């Protein structure tokens, strides 16, 4: 498991490579088959899901990928409707 730390300034630090990486490099790790875990350095909590979602969102802003939109739509539909993030305010 590749450990990535996210700092308060939103920089990502690859503990294995001992250097900062950008969102594109993080996505490249995932594409190569690496399992990653992104931890908030300050709060000591797992941010993997939200950081990967942010990476996808950035990619879609640069290049609208119909396949990614279809997959994201399917994921949202498969989520538990009782999940906290889907509840009305």
C-alpha cells in the first residue's frame, strides 16, 4: 500500500518516494495498479476516497470523458440512499 500524506496546504507527499507529488502523479499510481491510501497529516484521518474523487473531478474539467461520467453515475446510483452524504439538509 502506497502511503500518501496530505498536508494542510493540500500538498500530497509520497512517503515511499520521499517527495511531493501532484494529482496527475497520484492518478498515474492508481492506473499502474498501486493501492494508495491518502491520510490527512494534521487530523490523522483517511482521505483516500475524497482525494480520488477530486482527482477524477479535475480530470473531467480538463477532458470531458463520457465513460467516466457513466461510471460516476452508476456509482452514485449504487450508493446506499441512507448514506449521510446523500441526505437532504
